[in-house]
C-alpha cells in the first residue's frame, strides 16, 4: 500500500472520540487465548525492568509483570484507573492531537494493542512514537478482527487481514524511523485471531 489518502481515514461516527469513550467499558476486546498470546509476545520483545507506554490503553494492558513502569495513555480515566498494570495514567486523544506529552527517548518500548484501526492520523502518531522511544526499542502493534465499526477508519473496515498487515507496515515505513517490521500470528481453529507487527526504533 503506497498511497494513504485523507478519505481513507474517515469514520462513520466523526464525533469527538472523548464523547464515544466517555463511559468505561468493562469487557475485554479479545478472548483469553488471544490475550495470552499478546502477553507472550510482549514478554519476549519488551525489556525486563523497562519503562513502557501502552497507547490507547483501557482496563487491560496484556503486559508482563517484570516491567518497571507502565504509562497508560487512553481516553477514559476510569478505565485506566482500573487497569492493574498501569502505574501512571495519561488521558489524551491522539486523533485530536498526535503529539505525545512525553520527553524524547523516554521509553524502552511502546505497545498498541487492538486499537490501530481507530487511528485517523497514524503517520503522525507513529512518528511521535519514534521520537519517544529510545534507539533500538520496539513498537509492537497487534490487531484482531474485532472493532467498534463506527469508529474504525474506512481503510480498515474495507480491508481484509492481509491488507491490514500491509497498511500497518506502511505506517512504520512512512514514519521513517523504524527498521523493517516483523510479524507474529495467533490463528486458532476457533476463537479470536491476533496478529502483530513490530519494529525497533533506528539509531539517529
């Protein structure tokens, strides 16, 4: 996928995301096996004792226990407060303002779990993630087949899993600061599939 036109990122519901996420949601967005796969991938790719940012976080972060500090950035303060893995909660709408409120090179890893389909300004956000990551640190983006369809962008709703891989890969490439993405797959005979693309921040 080489051209990312503005109309690709339109949504059925263009109201403020802060309104849509005003009420906390207590449900998991993927099933138990997919959550376990995400935790396994994060454990293998994130450094023990590291400082990690969970982008578009909610009530679960699917992160290993060995991390020193987890910053959860999301849209609902109540959800973040109930997340047992979040040490520091930041309420911030990355679609309204993709500039992240963190110092450069301040994280040892960033995860974005089952939320990439909602990004309306993904290139700006991936570029910002590159800024806040330390050189060599990973961005791990995982996604499944579930979504809130009114808030998912058009290019995601109109695409299949293979196209989703190409789309997310194009975000990494367009940001201009990541190595070539690698992939992980969890595709059970029954239940939620989960896919991940991850890449490390390059050296300046």
